C-alpha cells in the first residue's frame, strides 16, 4: 500500500506527471536527461528532482551510457498501478470501471475491411510520408495508410520523393498534411498511430478518439543530413530502409488473432529492435 501511495504522490505534481507522460510517449526509448530538460524547458536541477522522485517510486528506470543518464518508463510497474486502481479502487463498480476497461481491453475491430494507420512526424515531408507510402503498397488491402505532421511543411522533400519513386512507389497522390486534418468529424477512426520522429512524440497532443494502439518508431531526420547531394540521398535511403523493414514486420502480424495487450507488446517490440548502422 505504501508503494501505491508513493506512486500516486509522484504523479500528483503537474510537471512530474508531464514528464512521466512524455516518457510513456517515447517508450521504449531511453531518453537522455538533457533532452528532457529541453522539452520541459525547466532548470536541470528541477528536472533531476522530478526524475529522482519518479525513479524512487518505481515508475521509471535509469541507466548510464558514458557520461549520460538515460531514462525510460517502467511499463510493468506503471501497469501494476493502473491494475490496482481498476481492481481494488473500482471494486467492480460499473460506473467507475467501465471507462477504464473500454480503453484498456479489446483489439482493433476485426470486422472492419481494413485497419486505419496514421504515421506522424513534425514536418510530414519525409519519414511519415515514407510510412504512408510503404504501408499503402505492402498492406495488400489490409491497411489504409495515412500520414500527417504536427508542423507540416508546405511541400514534400525532393530527396524523399526520389527514394520513393526509385523503390516503385506512386507519389502522385502524396502531399504534406497536418494532424488537424484528421481530427474532424468525418476523419478516419484510427486503429494504429505511430510517431516516427522524437520531436512529434515529445509534443503534447490530445488523445485520438477510440484509443488506437500507439507506438514510437523514432528515426533520425534525413532532412538534417549535411554534405554533398549523394551523402544526403544516402541518409534518406537509410531511413526508408529502416522504416520499410519495421513496416514489413508490422504488416506480417496476425492482428486478428491477437488481443490488445499482445498487439501493444508486438508494436513496442518492433520499436525496440535497433537497426544496424
């Protein structure tokens, strides 16, 4: 009971809660302390205090890589806290437990003709566009693929378009879009939402209707590549190849045979597999 109280107390502070939610969005990444300071725009000693409180409550883990401290949410312990609230505090009361149960059980609608999947990055000029094009062509009618940016560019990156065309994708109907386009009443209801850049995952966004399965599949931004044009083109090809490998594995999942928890573990496992350099 003392541990449960400690965890609830750790999350009762607005900034600590914001930090915890950020690490949930970035899971399974291990995020450097310096990046957390930048995102929260708080003094380093303040963020260090927040991290210490969450870590001692057992909600996050800390590892060291050289001189850097890396932090990741402990999903097992966070899940145990949610399970306690549902099982012990709700005591089976429908008016309390039903909303929690509705968002934490069940898989995507298997009666739907295809699963709707949204890829999100900041600019929607390269990485998320790769995701949309790859899944659209690999999905074989099982998936409707979409992409959007939190701060979209006005046009697609020409290096990204060249890589897609070189790999046989039709780019004629691709365009940069904002996530607001998919928050209207007639927008698709998504079964899966994947962030493919750290910046987009770091941003506070409202929850998607229907509580789709989400995962962070962060990839380096090829748009930031420097050097000659061939060197820049290589960065785009590497990002495309890494996303294609991950999407191929996702498209091969037996979604219809898995419950929600198993699906969430599956997409998290795909994110945890590091691509060779």
